[in-house]
DNA sequence: CCAATAGAATAACGTAACGTTATTCAAAAA
DNA sequence: TTTTTGAATAACGTTACGTTATTCTATTGG
């Protein structure tokens, strides 16, 4: 063992990288009332990206929705929120039940494009598609035309079928006799994030 | 002036009463990421004396979503349809988890009117409202102006606040100095039935 | 030569400490 | 009787501190 063994020392640029902490960013201290500590903690945790990424374009409703995280104050009206009248708060809504009529025939699809803007369907919107519904003319459907998936309004003119956009920048599509059309499902809901 | 004038002095029981502070209870310091400071502050804001009763359509997310019924043929792809790739169908989606970020701060509200058509918000649409989000200018918010509930885009021009429609048939609203404005929540999602 | 080591540097998190503001008490003074 | 005053207590926002976490690279040892 050498008497003057020395390692280490100053290194320019050494140090923990920014954003490597618990929240990925700097923090500051904030005074929180004791009764709200857990609520605030829950709020900070819920900021994690727990949302399902949607790598595949077609999805099904969750077969067994996970219960949402329950903060400790779940059973009382949270202080800090102006609360609606008591009887109003009793009314609850389960989005799965509201938006999914027939679960096994229901799929979700992300919209790609603006051809249906006039119908309130924007690029990136999430569509709820029910495959058990009949494809009535006038309804917005997921169609497979010659193997190409598209979202359009179905129209029937006499014996001819059309797939109509809801954006003047897009052309109407008439289904030719030699073409193979399949109506994959009917769009029931559009979910648009702001 | 007497040279030895003395008043004051120790008093048993003197002191500020407990619970007389900003939150009515003791606080402690908590580290909050810089980006969440406003959200946490909003959460902590105590009930305004200016709380406004809200109309009946206000709903909250179901606290315990019921499991959906499971038909016997759940795992069979309907014959005759080009089916999505098998791995796609494995992916599932729970709408409650996707659309409700902070359950205790989330409410639903039905839209009445067409003032926000340009933003894809139609009469009868269902709005997902998060009350923990800061009301940044440019965001679509639920505002209570002089007791009247409205859905508008919040805008700030200098020191003046505006509530902007997204429909030329409706007028911009400037918030007057004598007017009382409360931002009740921020609209995060629009659900539109077809 | 290469892998491991070590000291320094930097980020950031939880808690303690500090100074200020807010509220109360009651004896002394006016 | 009312007002004043010094002390006491609560609590809020901010700063300070110590610890944990992560990185850098020259030096050392094999």
C-alpha cells in the first residue's frame, strides 16, 4: 500500500444529472395543511404516466377495469373544492358503462386524418366503435375498402353505395362494383382531448 | 412620561389561537415539483365564500365501476370479418383511467348550446372537467360569471380577462372590473355521441 | 492495457430552522 | 372604563442543512 495513494479529485461536468430525481424536475417547499398531505401526495403521484399508451390502433375495453386509486379522503367532500349541492354529488358516472353499450362488439380506434372534421371528428380523436350495430345509411362507419381502413359516413343512393367525408377537402368515394367493401363497425362516440 | 412606565408583560394563556391560520390547521412543508405548484395550490384553496350552486347535470366519476357482463363468446373473433392482429386485440382500454386523471377533482357536465362549436364542442356533448388544473389562458374552462355558468376559452389580454366563444355567432365576453369571475374547472375531454 | 476505485461535483429531497405575520391575554396606565 | 403594552402562542413562507442519488475521470492495482 503506497503511503500517498490518491484517486478521485475534481472532474469538470461531474454530478447528478438534472431531472433524475423523484419528480423529474426541481422542487420547492410548500406548506400543506396536515389533513391534506395525503391528498397532495396522491395528486403528485397521479401525474405519472399511468395512462395506457396506445401503441396499437385498435383496442378493446378493459375486461376488468382496475379500481382507481383511492385517496384517503375518498369518503368525504374534499375541503378545498367548492362543492356542488349534496344530492348532485351522489350522481355518478361510469364512462365505461356510458360509452360501451355492447362490450364484446366494442373497439376503440384512434383517428388519423381530418376527413371527418365536419362531424366533429379530429385527427387524434378516440372513436368508440360498435360492431354489433347495423350499418345504416347516414351513420359514420369504419369501412374496409379493398383492404384499406377508413372512417366515413355511409350513404346509399339507389343501388350505389358511397363513403362520404365531412370535409370539403376530401373527395366522396363511390364503391365500385369490382370493389370489396366491408363495414367493420359503426362509430358511436368520439372522444376529443383538449 | 414616567421614567419607569411599564405595561404589558407575561399573560398565562395569551397567544394566537390554534386554527386561526390560512388553512385552519397546522401545516408542514412538502416538496412539490415546480410544474405542479399551481395545481397543488388550487387543490388547497379553501371553499370560496363565493361558491355557486351548479345545475343538476353535474356528475362525478363512478367510485366503483361495475364490471361489465361477459358473454360466453367473448374470446371468439366474429367470423367473416377481417380481424385485427391478435396482439392488437390483447390491448385493452379503461375509459375511466384514460379520461379521469384526478378522480376527486373530476366532474362531468353536459353542454347546453353551440358557442364552442369551433372547438369541437357540440350541444349535448359531455365534458370532462378537472378542477385541479390551473386555468391557464388559452384553455377551455368552466367559468361562473356573476353567477352564470358558461363554457368558454379563457384569454388574457394585458390585465384584462376574456371569455371567448368558438362560434362567430356568439360575442366575446370581457370580464368587467365590477364582475365576479370564478373559474370552476378546466375542460380536459369532450365526448360526442354520434 | 483494462477494470475498479476514489474524490469531487452536482441535483434534489425531507426536515429543521428562522423570521415574519397574526392573534390573543391581562396588568398597567391614561 | 378604555387603551396600551409586552409577552405568549400559532403558523406561514422561505432558507438552510444534511442526506441520498447520480455522474465524471484521473489514478491505482491487477
